[in-house]
């Protein structure tokens, strides 16, 4: 099958709002976590979040939002947005520029867009409250398209005049990784020449705090200790939002346009735990199968993998489950790829995570570094046999693996190869 390449990236994240800032944060292990003002109340046990800088989008009126001056959003467009769409719109503009794409390149039937978002509980909750207290005719006509899970597709496809395949993915924290995999297939099977893969989430009290009810969020008040995957004292994940856009193109399009890709998307795999609605399989069986399927798809051996961007959310159960999956796949051959979780820096972006961390891997492959796993003081003995670098390493890796897992035991692994 034809090769598929990543040719453009756009980032709005807690560790930077463009690829240069993100790369610097990954190299220097600078996290984006801080005390989050809405959480500083006695009745709220969670105190930190991985915040976005340069954006203020908490208002229920999009016309009150503020964002960096480099972006211009028309009034008729912003009225149908939730904040996660704003972030994705800005990341999309970056990705188009990065990939050197003109409107003629992407506004055609050979270019599609796959997107993943949990929607906007903030906007939807307000609309429901307004409907019940003031009547349905007092609700915004754009309230539905701004708030439900398909809002990224609705807004981005319409504004950027995307005429090819368009679909949303909803598999919780594996969502945009699924988008990456199926976008790869669209191109490899000759159905599309180019795909945009978008992951985006709100960041506000309504998008993060409900996870505290699951006992899934870190209760640490020290931002330097809150997100520490694989540390023995980890106690949950740190919420974040933002957006990432990844541009995928066929090998023929890369040659025709004469662009230098970041890396090749060499293959992918998926599998389900079939175990629990919220908790990973304790032996990591679904993730193990996803990794094995990805390696088979990419025609690579465990020993070919030089770096693994772990799903590693900093939860007590999840990190050990992933460690067991990695051990089962890589230990029999003696392979010891470097393993780190960049969520120690970014927090957990939920459906955004797969696309965001694919982007991180693409940067690492192109620029020749291996991101370290930050904030580890004492590694969990259950993970101690993994090759976890505590600092970023300046060295070239040829093949990387990116893992994502979500509620219901959804697991996706992506194999990326240096171009």
C-alpha cells in the first residue's frame, strides 16, 4: 500500500501554542500545570490543571473570549463555537501554514477531516438550564452545533470548505488516535489524498471536575508533583484542554508538492479489553494486542522500536496495566525501547491526547530527541524494569510507538517511522 506521511502540525496546548514552543517544552521538560483558580474552594478537592496560556474562553458568550492577536475569527463563525472549537480553529490555521497548503490543495473531494472531542459540557449545561428556566425559544440557535460532540466537524468542515471524508470519533481517551488510524487507512487505500486529524477539548470546571467523582484526578496541590506517571506516589491525572491538528498526506502528494514530511505513519493497531467500563485490564491484554497489531501492520519487530510515548496518565491502575502490556510485547526479545509519558508535562487531554502525542512523536523523530518522563522521584517497582529516561535525550530514533487507551477498554497503538 502507498505510504502515508505527516506533513503539518498545529498545537494549542498547555506546554505551548505552536510547534516551536512545544518542542522547547519537550526538550526542557517544562510542564504547563498550575493552581487553577476555579478549583481554589474548600469544597473542591482538586487544585491544579494544565492550563492554556493566551486564551480566555470561560465566558458563555463567545464574543467575550480573548485569544492571541495572530488569529482572526469572524463573528458569524465564533457564534457557533465552543472553546474547544476555537482552539482547533487556531491549530488548523497553524497546520495549514506548516504544511504549505493552499485552499486549492485542501478544499476538494480528495481531502477529508476526522475529529475527536467530548463536546462542551459547559455550553450544553448552560443551554439546558436556560431551556428549562426561560423556555426553549430563549436558547441560542447555535447552541446545539456549538456544544455536542460533533461540533469540531460542523465548524471546521464548513469554514475550511472540506469536501472529502468527514467523521467524528468517540472512544474517550483513544478517540483522536482512532482518528489517526482510520485517516491513515483512508489514504493508504486510495480513498483520499490528504486528511486532517483533529483532537480538541474544553478546559474549564465542567470538562475536568466530574472526573474527581471517579477518583481519577490527582489531589496534589503542588503542580510539580501532580502529574507523575510511573512514580510510586502518583495519585491520578491532571486535566487539560486545547487542540492539535495533524496533516496526513499520501506519498504521491508529498512528492508532487515537494514538501519534507515529519515522519511516516507506518501502521497502527487497535484492540479492546472487554473487561470494565472505566478501568484498564489489570494485565494490559487489550493494549498488548493493539501493540502487536500495530507492529504487524507496520512490518516492524519489537526491537525496531526506539521510543514509546506511553498512554501513562499517572493513575495507580492504568500505569501498571500499560507496563505489563509493554513487558509482554518487548521483554521476550530483549528489546528495551525508551518509554516516557509526556502527560507529566501536558496533563491528560482526553480525546485530544492521541493526536497531541502523535504530534510530539513526529517532532521527536524529525528533530532527533527522546522526551524524558518528568516528575519521577521514586519509580514504581512494578514499572522499574522499563527503560524510562528521566531527562530528555538528544539522540536519533528511527521508529516510535504511540499508545492511547480509553474508557471501555479501547486501545490504539500507532507506529511512526522517521522520514
